[in-house]
C-alpha cells in the first residue's frame, strides 16, 4: 500500500549551483616587501586605510560596490563576469583558491581572449603555464574540448624558475601533476624545457592564441620573436606582466617590439597587455 505523503521519506534536495564567484583581496605582491611598505608604521596605516575602504564600499561582497584583488581596486563597476554562469562554472573547482580568486579579473580576461580565438585557425600556446590551474579554468570557459583541429601547448620549466625565486608548487612533481590535470583531453601537449628553445623544437605553423608569462624580459622578447610571424591575422597575444611596475623592463622592450611591427599592445587595468594581430 502506498504510504501517505506525510509518511514518505524526504528526498534529498540537491544544493543550488553557485551563481557568483567573488574575488579575494590580499597583499601578497612582492611590491609590498620594499619601501615604504617595509616601515611597520606605513604598513599599519596602509592596512587600516584599506579596511576602512573595504567596509564603506563593501569590497568583494555580493551586492557591494567594489572589486578588490590583484593589486586592483575599482568601484561602481557592473562586474558582470562575477555572475556569468559559464565563468562561475569554469571557476567552481577553484572557489577556495585564494590566489586564483585574487586574480579573478585577470583570469576572466584570459577567458574572453581565448574564447574570442576559438574559431580562428591555429593552435593555442600558454608559455609559462606554471601549475596549469589558470589554463584549466580558461579551457572550461571557452569549451576547448569542442574545438576541432586545434592543439593547446603548455610550456614551462616546472621544477624551478630560471631567473626568479621558485613559486610554491615548483618542484620535480609539478610536471606530472600538470600532465594529470589535462590527461582527459588528447588535444593538450605539455612541454618541459627552457624557453624559447622548446617552442622552436615543435612550433605550430599557425597560432591563434598565446599567453606569455615568463617574468623575464629577455626570455619574453625572444619568445615573441619566435612566435610572432606565425600568429594568424585576428589572433591574440596576452602578456601577463605587461602593466606591472616590477616588470617595467618587459613593458619597454615589448612595446618597442610591437611598434616595430606596426602593432599596439593594450595595457589593461589587470596588468596584462593584449595584442590583436591585424597584419
């Protein structure tokens, strides 16, 4: 006999899918380890001022008035990408990653650029991919698994950084971790070695999208010289370090490089530079 509705076991209710992803405001930039921030009094005053601003503007709070992260603080912007369903889903597995959430706007910029290039003939390159997490978000957002006749090559030393102090995840295990992350998609290639030498060894004929994040001006210039002629018309290059003050030397030599080829790099508020190849 059928049980009355009141006696039936309650069915579990699936949790609602998140509808937004909020950035994270953190002072982990190395620029805070140099004067005047090395003065304890200055740092105390600076943090107090930031706390007041955060409270008044409701920084990184749903229905607040400001976005803070990645050494970027803006207010009275729409910030529609924080509630973009595709972006929220793509970012979901990293919701608790404070570093990635601090770079939320920067990562969304990459998502936009990669998706804009998805239908352009040519392969994708990520030059200096580190732990691959950012690429993982971007590939999910742009639907790279559905792309036809397109490879995505990820380059890095993985075990150390040749010119700067190594990051937290650098080490002999990182290469295998990145390979495992992208093992579900046969259109990814993970390449270990010094740049740009490893690019020259197996460079695609046509490049639709490339991100360059080497934190070293000479290596980035050599990489641009290696790949630029193979970037197709309408393809994009995103420079991760272009607008950050500590990489001013990268900005200077890359700006000259693009000017010599009749191109212009857009300096983003996120610190990135974006070039769309027009000729």
